[in-house]
């Protein structure tokens, strides 16, 4: 039971701020992913074979590695921003919401690091 | 809150009372109307009214008034102007939020389902509790805020072009049809302003006389208040005044993005 006014209840803890940055980043990521995804699919399909040697040779070339790194980072970031919004939309239990957001954020960081490491390992593999 | 199933005490009993049309009625149309009586412990139910349209006005509101006058005086609904300018009789008619007074029965099927606005607490029958909706409207400070004192000898002036910017959004009658049609509003109305309040926020953002544009945008730079809009566009689809809340929300997002750089 609360005797707070409806207006006080709605205003709550105030504006979160920084929301516009999230919104812009989500759209920038989407814009970046259009050419990156197209490039990724077209160059993969243009390969003569899909064996390990061909693929790692392709991924290790400097520009391919740079674009692959960009793709991995853009994808992980865009996915995290989207998943965050979905959780905020649908999970209302405070504890469950924070737990889900923390686990998902760490999972996205882990996936991004793993993707970056894989590309770097292929690209610089010969020096290791 | 996300609720895909109604709570046990809100589930609808489909076997409500049936009121048949008089024998000999020529132009019969059936209305299935949501009923809820807070004074009884019963669940909501659907009552069925067969109406002879030859003896009734053309609009859904005419039917409700006929039912209340001639069949069941306990039927409860809000109404006032009966010409689409007060916004009182907003309800869900055949699955669409609209005003009963401007909704012609001739455009509907032989069987018409009438429910209160969805996902709002029901006070009685077709009357939803709009307390939070009005609190949201109050939260955007829907009045002129200035630092420059008003000229002593005349009103604050606006050019014709400046006036035209607030012309359309000012036509909103706050009937809540748009907000109550928005899934994002259904799930998060405790923190999301909803299309109606955001349309009004826009109306004050683009008012050339207002000097609190920055503060207004600060208050909207919020992950929930504004950015829960996922451009579903149900609001624009539902608006009985043919306004475009979705477009004004997009304009607010553009204003916020614009001032970042």
C-alpha cells in the first residue's frame, strides 16, 4: 500500500539519461552491419573451396582480418544492445532483470573476445 | 508488466445474460458487451444484446445509450460530446480502439464485440482507470514554460508557420486509444510515456514560444519514457483523429540525436 501520488509514482527515480547514445549506437551498428555482412557472405561464397587451409588463408589476409574484426565487434555490440532492450521490455522482476542483463552482457563480451582472438590467431599465426 | 494471461479474477465468463430483440424486428444486430461489476465478487462476463437497428441511431454510442435507457440501466460507460471531440467514449470495438460516438455500426459485422480499452485496470464495465495515463500527461509539463516575461501589451506572438507546427498535435483529445493499443505501453506503462503523452511532449517541444525545450528533451532522454517506442505504429493506426503519434515520436528521437553533435 502506497499513498504516493500517481505523478510521483510515474516520475520514479527520474530520467536515465544517455538513452540517446544507446539508440544512435544501435542504428550505427545496423548501418555498419549491412556492408560487412554482405562482404562476408559474398567473399565466403566466392572461395574455391571450404577446407581449413583455404579459409584460414583467406581470413589471415590483412584487409580480410580487419573487416572480420569489425564484423565480430559490430555484431557483438549490436546484439548486446538489442538483447538488452528485449530483456528490459519483458523481464519485470528486478532481481531476474539485473541477473539476466549481467549474464548476457558478460556473454557478449566473452563472445567478442573469442572472435577477436580467433581472427588474430589466424592472422598472426605464423609469428606465434 | 508482461502478462500473456489474464489474472484468475479477470478471466471472462462467456456465458453472460442474453437480451433478445423483440419478435418482428427487421434489422437486428448483435452486440457482445464486456461487463464487470466491482461490487460483486463475480468475474467479468460478456452480455449479449440484440438490437433492432431500425429503432436505434447509427453509431455504436447510440446502441450503448439505447441499451442503458431501454434494456439494462446498469451498463456503465463514459460519454459526453457524442461528436469525437471529448475523447470520453474510447473503447475497444471489434478489436480496434476507437471512439464509440464516431464508429458507425454499418461499417461493422453482424456481431459486434465491445470491450474497455485493453490492458488498463477496469473500474466498471467499459470504464477503464486512466489515473496513470493522466499522471503521464502531467509529467511532461503540458504548459508553456518561458523565461522571457510576457509582453505587457499583447499576447506572445507566433508566426503562421510556427503555429502550423503545433496545429495537428494540438488536435489530440487524449482519448487514450493510441496508448492502449501499444504493446510496449501494455508491458511498460509504469515507465514508458506512451504515444499520447509523447505526442503532447512534441507539441510543447515545437512550440516556438516555449523556452524549456532543452529541459523537456533532458526529461525524455530516458531508456523507458521515450525509447520504449519500437515503431510498432499501432498508435497511428488506432488514432480516431487521424493524427500520427509515431511520426512525432520519431521527430523527438531526431531532435535528441541532433543535439548530440
